[in-house]
C-alpha cells in the first residue's frame, strides 16, 4: 500500500482505535479494538475526565478517574495505531514500532503520576508525546547503527 494510505489508516486509528483495522479489512480485529476502547472508556470514566480536564477542573477530573482501568488505555491506544499502520504497509523499516511502544510506555507513566499534577488526560497526552519523540530519536539512532554495519 502507498504511504499516504498507511498514514490515512493511522489517522483513523487515532480517531478511534479499531477504525484503522476495519479500513485494512481486519473487521473482527477492528471490532475487538473498538470494544476494548468502549470498555476502558466507560470503566475509567474517561469521557467525564476529558470534559473536566478541558474545562480546567483538574481536581474534579482526578476525583472522577478510575486509574485501575485508565492505565490500560495508552497501551491499547498505541498498539491499535501501530497495528493499523503495520497492516497498511507493504514493507516496514526495522524498529518502526519503537515510537509506538515508547509512546505507550511514557503515556502510561504519565497516567500513573497524574494524580498530583495535571490530571490523567494532560499528563497522559504529554507522556505519550514525549515517548513518541524519544522513540523516533531511538529509532533513527538504531537505523544509523544498522546502516553503519
């Protein structure tokens, strides 16, 4: 598949985990991701947490958050994006998963430490962005190492 189609599938997966899989023709896998998204969203009170966070009510957002459930969200979200991206590709360069894995890891760390800071939404997003950025740097360093051999 062309890279613009791969990017389109990634963007749909960002919009809702599972949409990228459905575009890739993986209907059951897409439904599984959508179901997991809804389950975690409902159990963690994510929509209410997002609304409170965007209104600046961080203390309310923290009180509403079910952290036991929300800690699953960054990993499911980033894995669904990676899976849609990977399935849409005809070939992948080595270490292409590193930014997704790093984003999931740092997003989860952001959720863990969010109680006393900016709330799960903002620190989770910040952690994921930092993780993706670090993952891109690591991926490029690993590519240079491979090409130097």
